[in-house]
C-alpha cells in the first residue's frame, strides 16, 4: 500500500532564505509523486510532478524536488522564499496499479510560514 | 480552457438533511475524483468516476454516493448528514484517471453541518 509522510507539520523561514519541505513515501509500484500547494480558502494547485523521467523535477514559482529512490524521499526546495509562498504544501503519491485509478494519497501537509 | 468548477461554494445544512454537490471537469477530461478535507483527517479520497462508472472508492460509509453524467459532470450526494461531515469537499479532474495523470482541483465546496 502507498503512503506519504511529511516530516514537518510546520516550517518557518525568513523571506529570502531557502525553503526545504521534507517528504518520504512508500509504494509497492513505481510511484508518481506530486507536490501541491493550497493557499487559504483555495483549492489545490500543482507545483510539480515526478513520473520516472528525470529525478530532479522543476516546478512553478522556482520550486523543485528531487526523487531519491534509495532514501524513498521527495523533498521540495526553493532557493529563496517569498512572502507569497506562505501556504500549506502537500506531498502526494499515486501508483500505477489498476486498482488505484484516480486515487491520490496525501501527506498530512506542511504549513510554510514566511517571516519578513 | 476553463478550470474545474464546483457549485455551490458554501453550504450550511442541519443534521439529518441531505446535500448534493456538483463538479464540472475541465473540457475533455473523463475522470472525476472527489476528496474530503478536514483538519483532523486531512485529505481523503472518496471515489472516482470515469465514463459514468464508479471505478474506485475510498473508505467512507454508504451515505456518501456520487454519479457522473455523459458530459463528465459529476455530483456527490451525502444523505443523513452528521456533524462530522462538515468539511471542504474537493473534486479533481484528469484525462483518464490513470496513475501519473495530473489531477486538477476545483476550489471546493465548504459544507457546514449544524
């Protein structure tokens, strides 16, 4: 069975400093991994996704993530935080098993606070 | 292309009532999935519809049901509402619902049960 663990429920950084949001996954199949962001009272927006092509994935707004199979990790990074990055971030896994169509497994979320 | 739309955006109901939520997917997308988001349980998968058939279902009681129409629009129904059903209900669409497909989310319907 697939699962996702986000290692930090809350991360606080200063504007202009790097961001690191940590995610470990578990999957029986070759996984697809995603990071989504949710701003207050909004739906979920896709930041980036990994589907077994390049292990370093670049997303929108300067975010990127590296797939490390040996560590079963998919951490999200950004070199320099902006105030507008303050939001909740979800690490998500889906597998390619035929019984899991349309089903995403979400981590518990990490709230990113950006201080001026 | 227009994004995923959900109606209504906000609903207030009382215990015991039933409610129907609607989701219109991105044009050309045939898979619609529904999720429940609560502070305690996070985001949980409810069910997925493809070509008017439920293909996958999460661990929710039978009070939660859905359907999909020939134009891929989907509705979700919750009967005999309980206080614990208060949540943000999100729908997402994708071309085929296959693993690896990107799912595009709507803004959600905020349901409050009093």
